[in-house]
C-alpha cells in the first residue's frame, strides 16, 4: 500500500513537471539572443519579399531574379514614418551587352516608399539618346520619368544590386551588369524625387504586403536592439543584402550629444556578414566615439569600423535620424551629431 502511494506521488510529480515544461516553466531550450532574433527576422523577411517582388513584377509584365535583392528600410522614432528602397534584378540582365543597353533594356525592378507615404513599384530601363545615357523609370500604367544615368565599362564585378542614400537627400541606385556599371542618380530631394510618377496600385495589393513585411522586420529589430540598449530610439535603419545585414538604432539624445562625450553611446549597431573572419563584433555594440590626438575618432569596441565626419545637411539635421550608404566594398551608417554627420564605415571586402 505504501509503495502504491509512493508510485502515485511520483506520477503526480512527473505530470506537474511535464505541465510546467509544456508551459515554458521547465524547458531547457535556450531563448533566442537579440542577435539571433535580428538574423532570423531578416531571413524570414527576405523569403517573404522575394515572393512579393516576383508576383508584383509579373503583374507589371517583367520577370525578375529577386534572390539577391538589396533593401534599405528606415523608421523615424519621432513620428513612426517609414522609408523603403528595394532593388531587384531583371531576369537575364547580366547577359546584356553594351549594344543592348544603347538600344534600350530593362535592368532594374524597384519598390520605393518615402517618408510622406508615396509608394510605387517601378521598372528602370536604360538607353542612349543622342550619345547620352538616360534611365526611364515607369510605373504600372506605363507613365515614365527620365533620370540622369552613368554607364561605365570595366572589369567584371559583383552582380549584386546596391542601394545608396546620400546624406544630402539625393538618391543613387546602381547596378552591376557583367562588365558594366549602371549608376542612376536622382539629383533632387529624396522625398520628392519620384513624385512626378503617379502612384498606380497593383491589383494584387503587393504594396500593402511589402509594407507589412518591412514593418514586421523593423518591429523585431527595434525590440531586439532595445532589449540591449534599454533606451528610447530616435530612428532605426536596417540594410539587407544577401551577404550582409546591418542595423542601427540612434539614441534619442544623440543629436544633442558632444562628439567627445564617451560616457553615453550615440546608439547601438549590429552587423552580420555571410563571410567569416572579418574583424567585427559578434554582438550588438554601443557606438561610443573615442577621440585621438590627431583629431580623428574611433569606435570603442569595433576595430573594423572606421569613422569619418561629414558636413550635416538639412534632411539629416532636421530629422536627427540615421541613413545608410551601401556599395560593394563598404557599408556606412550616417549618424547626425550636432552640426556634423558621423559616418561609420565597415569594409565588406578585405
């Protein structure tokens, strides 16, 4: 009888332990770190966006290769507005010749969303007119605008598409096509550059789905960054490419801080690269500038990150928000501090 009671107590204990484990009370599974959360969110984001881009492009009558799309997403902490620039390659664009470009060829498929809510899917076509290179950007209805473009020839380079947002509000999008580099420069203020092209909504509602994917990514990134910083943010930026991911949260008081104040961080960053062996922090790290004797600056705890100072521009200074700059060789995070912009430059190739 006594043994029977012991057996009953043992069974009840096991049941309670199992119940607690099922509710998370006794699980031995390690929770995701903040860094793992950011990388996992980016992986889900890229998978979701590839499908959306493919469907939206099909509705616009083009085929794309979205696997290597490049993306910059920014949210402003003060008003919650979101800006997005996504580039995907037109299928088989890497096989184009210089003569193909002269005659006219589609090379890029983009999604643009600006702070003021303007958004559009756009196709970029390159051609030559009177010996001058131009880029025709058209929307779903076939309405177009023309931008300046540079076409340079040289040695074969990466076919990765890149997105660059310059600190003075200018937008530059460039695309490597085999031996050619096509750089499209929109020499106007960023928030109004695409306004001449009317917005035409896709019937599939791909704009809403893409915005939702971007918002979900940024919500996860903000949560992960703030779990480490424990402070409010002024703005958060995420740059996603197939081989690199960079996120940055700017401190709410960063624009009012002094450059030589190392007691408080300007913000927090995390940089993930597909290639190993690059001397980068493996964790989210605070951005603290250390002044050297030669009036230069370094980032505390991040030896692979160089620092340069640039004049501040109105669009940066007013919003006090970070901006990304991305090319094949480096990634830069532009942080406004006082009347200058601190550019944190990370090499992508050694």
